[in-house]
C-alpha cells in the first residue's frame, strides 16, 4: 500500500477583524454614539477597592475602552472571593490589583494600568501619577466597605476629581452616589454618617456577583452621562429583591 504524504492546510490570511487581531480602532464602534471616544480617552480612572464592586467596575471600564486606570487595594484573593467577586481559582493567593490588572489587559490591551497594592492614603494625592497628570481628567470610583474610608477618600480627592462615584452594596440592595462637580458638591457629604450609625455587619458578609455587576454598571452609567454632559443622578437606590428603584 502506498502511503501518501500529509497535505498541509492552505494558509489563510488573517483579517484585521479576526480574534487574534481585534482591530483596536474599531473595538468601540457600537458604543460611540453613547460613549464619546475623545472624552473617554481624556480620563484617568482611579478605582479604590477591587473587591466585588471595584473588580466589576474595572472590567467594565476596560471593556468600554478607558485608556488609563489605577487600581488601589492591599488585599489578596481568597477562596471566599471566587463566587461573589468573580476571581478565578488560579488567582487565589495573588494580589487583587494584579489579578484584576491582568484580566483588564486581556480585555483592552492598550489600557495602561497601574496596580497599587496598598490601602488608599492621603499622601497618594501627591505621589501617584493619576492625581498629578495635568492632561487627563481624574475620575474616581470609590468601592470600599467603610464609611470612614469613604470620608477619607472624599476629603482627599474632592478638589481634584472631575467626577466621583461611590458604589455601596449589601446583599441585594445597591446604592450608587455620583458627583459630577465634586468641588462644589454639598450632597455627598451628607451620606457619610458616623461609624456609630452604620450597620454593624460588614457589607461584604452577604454578597453576589450579579449584584456587584449591576452596582458597577450603574456607576458607569452615571460616568458616561457625565461624559456626554448630561445630568447625573446624585443618589440611586436599587433593591433587587423587591424590584424597587428610588432616585434622590
């Protein structure tokens, strides 16, 4: 029996729109009428806390095409973070900022991401490039679980940030606060009640990834309205269990 040599498959030229070459210039074609590319490119997003809400916010910002992003969190991925925060089993033991940076870079390879493995401190206002770049607008996403931390973040960035959003979550209840002119905002500080008035349990004790994803989506919704020069809602409250939405 004569054995014929194996024939090679004909080579196929890879188009510019193939998965291996995603044509970055066209990646946002379907959102350009909603999210203005030039204004988005002029922003540097700082996400403080990359737990449940912060990780989802980072992923969504990378997907829409943010060009610069700084992630700030001191924590390490634990097994308890897999379901509610959508970390991967291979992330266990890694810094959350590094695991999230890697995923966001896979989503948007041209995004420049600075992972800061530390708690947010007032001194970062002078030490981090995000707060000192003169040519980019600072947009801050506070995704922490402490009123004291929120107060410190607000007091630190309110005179520097062009846009500020705070995502809060407890079980299936979401609250998103936004300030489209932080230096002049007088409402947000009224939501920073004293620690003694806060609910005693941790807001991360009961958590689901779908609630976190919706919370992050509402934050980005306010951000993109700000980009378009539209009025933002200063206080949104959504109860997924009762399907109730309130706007203050």
